[in-house]
């Protein structure tokens, strides 16, 4: 079953269960997917759905930190609940050891040695770790392994 189909089925289940948080979050996700389909005039793939969900999670993480800075803990909790709902639709996250192995392999394969070569390493890693690791964390780990020369 595609992710898009799974989202639509889960909306129906959330409606039956009366789970308002899950229902509204999934409706926002499907609206974002439909918007992408309209903009691009094509059907989205599972990879596209993962990218859309990752973007939504990233936006909510930023909102959580801003709400907490502003003393709006109830809004931060609501955003965090949405993150948890959306995270169910991402692939299984990579453990740290596997991620480190993938980074080392990408550095070796690309022949990167300096921070200036980071783009090649990230280009090799992105398709493999997309949706399974925080790209900001991956970038930080890659940068720490490359010299500043």
C-alpha cells in the first residue's frame, strides 16, 4: 500500500475513532500532498510523500522551539503531538552506528577529504538516508569527519 493510500485510510480510522489531533494532522498532510500534485501536475511517489512529511515535521519542530521561547507550552505540546503523528509515516530511523558506517562509506567512495568536498558526500548520502535520519545531523557528522583545509 502506498503512503498516500495509507494516509487516506488512516484518516477514515481517525474519523471513526474521534481522534481529532490525528485527523487534523493527517488532513493537513493530505492537503500538502494534493497541493504538490496540483503544482507539479503529476502523481506523487512515496519518496515525494516522505519529503513532504519531513518538511512538515521540520516546520513543527521550529514552531515548538518558538512556542517554548514565547512561553506558549500548550501550543508547543500541540505541535509536538502533530510531529508524533507524522513520524509514523516515515521509514524506520537509522541507528547511529549504521549512519556512521554510511557516512564513512560515502566519504571513501567520493574521495572527499576537505569540507569543500562536502557537497559530493551529501549528494551520495541523501537518497540513502532521506526520511531515516535528520539531514542537519548528517551534515554535522560529515563536516566533523572532513578537514577544514
